[in-house]
C-alpha cells in the first residue's frame, strides 16, 4: 500500500541522508556531495536552479537519478510550510530510536508499557522546565536568534510601506513582509524562525524579535 493512499492529505518526505547514500553508490566524491546538499537545502528557486545546473553539468545521469527520486520529497524548496519544520533528514527519528534502544528488544507488552512510561516522564520533566521559562520562546531558539541578529548586520534594508522591506547584500536581494511574516527566501515560512533578512529589518527598526517567531 502506498503512503499517499493511506494518508492522502499528509506531506510525505524522504530522508535526504538516505537519498544521498543511494546517490553515493554510483557517484562518489566531494563534488557530488557538496552540490547534492546545496540542492537539498536551497529554500529559494534561484539557488535551487543554480545548483541543479551545476549537477547537470557535472553529470547529467546523477541529476536524472535525483529527478527520478522526486525532489519534492526531499528538497527544502518544495516543502509545505504548515508543519514549521525545515528538516531534510530524519535525525529526530534516529534520536528517538536510540532513546528506546533497550526497550525494542523486550516482549511486545513490556516494550509498549516501558516506552509509554519513559515518554510520559520525559514529557513531564520537559513541561516542568518550560513552566520555569521567562519567555515564550525556547532558550535554544532565542540563543540562535540573538547570534543571527548580530550576523545579519551586513544586509541593507529599505522600507517599502505596509510592512514590506527590500533587503539586499551585494548582488543578492529578498523581499520581507513583516506583517505576513514571510520572506522570499522562504526560510521564515518553513521553520517559523525569522531569517537573516527579517532579522536585518528588526535590527534596523529596533523591533522585539520574540514577536516574530511563528
Ligand atoms: Zn529571508
């Protein structure tokens, strides 16, 4: 039974790390690896098309292999934004698998019961931690934003009215909509965390960045 038949309205993603492992069986070398990950992590069409062209020029058969796999299932550009998850691999599952490694070898009922209790106590301890937070955003995300806010100072912003801004650096340019909380780079929509371009606007306008995490 196909995944799309079981859950027709749910987006189905493939783990890019596993796609790369299949690509690597025939196309080895750093060049293939670097271009593959650039294709996979590109969230806007300009970058995506640029790296696709590089792969085509390197080896048209390698590009065809990726095309046959269905880029919409493992390339960030095609991901739907509602999940607010821009992850291209299934590391989260691997971490959970490691978390229940011992239990996986238990008899079925003991396994389910032990996993249930283990997950329950973990959720409870995380909730206790969250109750003591002084802000609405997770500390890790806040730390990431503070660091990025400093790095985005190289971007030049121009106000366009109605919450719209043009944000440029060298030959690169993006349009940020602060009211809709979007940027043409698509990073903000996909992850829910403001991109460098939105952060450049917030820095320029002295805005509170915690208001803009979706
Ligand atoms: Zn952006």
